[in-house]
C-alpha cells in the first residue's frame, strides 16, 4: 500500500515501495497551472528530495487523476491581474524538474496542451495513454512566447519533430507521439500506471551515486538555465502574453 505524504483536494503525493513517489494532479477541471498550483507542485518535488536525501535511489511519477486530462496548460487569465504569474510559478516549476536529482516520469493520462508540453518534456521520460488524448503545443497559434520556450523541444526531439511541435502546433495521438519520439512508451488506460511504475523502479537506482541531476544538465542544462533566468524576475516581464486564449 502506498504511504500518503500529501493528500489535498488538488494534489496528492504518495510513496511506493520506499523510493518511488507519485504526484497526482487533481485540480479540476483540467489540471491547468497557475502560480499557486505551480508552487504546490514545486513543494511536492521538494518534499521528495528532502525525504530521500543524497546518494539515494528514487524516482517521481507525475500523473493526472483520470484518463481524460493530464494537464491543459496554463491559466492564461491570471496574467491579466498578475503580469509576473509565470515568473512566480510556471518557469520555476520547469527549472525545478530539469534540475531534480532523481529520475522523473510524466504519466500522460490524457489531453496535454500548451504549457503542459514543456511541463511534460521537462521530465526524463513520458508514458502516454494509447487510447485517448492529444499532445499539442500551440504558441504559434496563440501569439505566445517566453525566452527558452523552444529549448526542450530542440534538445530532446528530432529537429523535424521539434518544428512540428513549436512552429506547426501539431496534435499527436499516443501512437503518433511514440513514433515521433515525443513519448517513450504508450499503454492502455488500465495499464498506464503499471508501465510508469515499472519504468520508475528500473531507473530509480541511477540516482544512487548522486550525479543524476548533474549529468542531466550536461544534456539539457541550457533549458534549465533559460528557465532560471526568467524565474522570479520582477524588473521586467519576460514572457509575451497570449493574444488568443484556449
């Protein structure tokens, strides 16, 4: 049985088999991220890091609470009243995951749109629902931009696939996403969790020597640097707000 670490209405954190932690997003209706919720997610990752400590095996799975949605991006309306919303929440969240010292897995239970794409790509591995849901990143359709928005697609995906994501706003099904290398595995809804857990247990031991995060930064450190540079930045607004909202 899992051990419950956080059990809130909008977020859960459970510990499985000692060193695998599962963060469950349950922010109705579609797990959209605002600055407050991003900070809750950051806190959950921070608790895992403190519980495990240094030179420990461990991994984190971030999942949705049902098979319809994983996350449909950001609450764009928040920027109307707080122009620094992303600097206070979303950008630090991406930086936290890219710098996290343990393997991370995004269990993409359903629809994944907009800012949810870099959120998913910030994880080391992605498991997607094979039966339901699309993944799409449409800033080109929304007139939206922030410095570093293209780093994770460019660093983690084939150039033509990164182009499809950032410049064409392509919508992938699970099968298409696996073929293009956007995700690492697909599974039927009732088997998704088991696939992600198997992956977590397989790679958790790689953190034991306390260099996992350091080595990840050798691969994707440019992304982490970009996100840190625009986090908690109040001197000027770093991002270009969307002209159209979804």
